[in-house]
């Protein structure tokens, strides 16, 4: 595939979201722990070293040419800083011990200090290293859990879901604490010159109803995004909610998020019809069925499908996955996705450049 970069990734993103011409559509790949594989270290080693985080993300960017670098803290970083205990298999970290087993436990917790608690200092240090090297040309973002997901990671998702019915007042206390624990870290991310992306997988429509989302998750998500917009000077973050989010697309757009990242279980064309005139869209290549289990030809076909549905979205469209890049994705499939971005950007250029109008 012939390629000719005429723009930096920063320029490419800005053009795609403003309706201006660009050389190819931006490719949003949430590399996360996949970067450990690129540099040949375990996920545990990668996740506990600012040097390895930065090295892995930079190596992945040089190898694949995606248009955004992400340096954590992922879904568990804020919860860990609050007091959750994590296990680090050679794959995604998970919580092994939750600090809020009783209601009284919440009163004993403290808002984490971004420079002292958990691995938050490592994420900030890694971010600074990446910014120092490529920040002028590549957007650097830190994916951070939304308040509902952080509440689940300090209480336990199953227990939190029970609390929704049994003790809604306590759930609001948990969400208040989770929001207050996230904002100081977000402030420091923007102080460095990076950005934040939000992920709220536990607020998925497969776990809670749209009514519960509006009553519990949405108010705190709105507050956090308002804070982010204040720190950024205007622009909202990208927002990802796993599973079938179709019943809450209007509310997701109402949050002030600048981009909605869509799970591969939803119809990109339907999202475009519902909220594409209000917010940009990212998506939604199938992470497992296509990227892990498919061939390069399958990647190309899935990318073409996404282009057909997303190109021309009024507020802009970015090619990406329906979730994070699985750690066992064959490298040739990552290369195939970037190749497809070049190929179909040329083919769909008129539609793409009609999209993204502010």
C-alpha cells in the first residue's frame, strides 16, 4: 500500500473533526497492554514501570503508525490508588480485593494524591516521557475509568449492582467519592499537556437499564466531563461505553463528549443517524472476531464496512476498534488496519470531507 504522510497525527485528528481535508482518516487504536508485547516484556513489568510504559507506547506507534498514544491508567488505575488490590497476569490487570466491603469502609477512604498514591505517579511520568519525545506531533491521551466503573472497582461490580436496588443512597455516595477521586488526576494530566479519554464499561446497557444509567451514572459522568472541558479549555473527551449503548446515545452526546467510541455490537450507521449531527464517532472494528481471529482480508472487509457506515458523519468519523486492541492480536492484522485506512480514505474521500462540519 503506497503511503505518503503529509500531516502529523495531531493535524490529521484536527482536520478530521473539523471537516477539513486530510491525507488519510485517523486510526484510533487503544494499544494499552498490547504495547508490552511489542517490546517483549510481561504486562506486569510494563504496568509497573513508567519507563517501559513510555517505551512500549512509542515502539508501538513507530511500528504501526496509529494516530494516538495512550499511557493509562485504564479501568483500574484510580481504584487502585484509592485502595483496591490488583493482580497482574500476563494480560489485563484485575481487582482481587475491594476496599469497600461495608458501608463504613467508604468513610475511611481518602481522595488519592496523583503524585503519591497507587501507580498514578507512574502514569504521569510515562506521559511526560512520551510528550517530551513526540507530543508536538502525536496526540497523547490517558484512558481513565468513569465514576460508575471506578465505583464498581472499589465496591465490586456484583455488589454495586445489588446496591442499586437495595441502597441507592449509598451508591450515590460511592459515585460522589469516585468522581472526586478522579478529578485531581485528570487535572494533572491536562497540566502536562495531554488529554483524557473516558471508559464506562460497567455502565453498559448489558448490565444496567437506561433508567439506571440516567439516575446513577449520568450525573457524575456529566460532572467529570464538565471538569475535563474546563481543564482542556473547551473540548470534551472521547467516551466509550461497552455493549449495547443504543438506548443512551442521546444522553452520551448530551454529556459534552467530543467523540463517542462505539462497541462492535452496535450499528455504526444507526449511531450516525441518531447522534452523528452532534458528536464525532469512533468505531467499530470487531476486536476479537476480526482482529484476533480474522485474517488481513477480514480486517480489510471489516474496515470497508465501517467506512461505508461512518464516512460523512456530520461531526466527523475516526476509524477504530469496538474496544481496546486485544493483547493476542496478530501484528499483520494491525498493519492491515492501517493499510485499510489509507486505501479507503482515498476511495471515500468526498464523503469523509463532507463530514466533520463544526
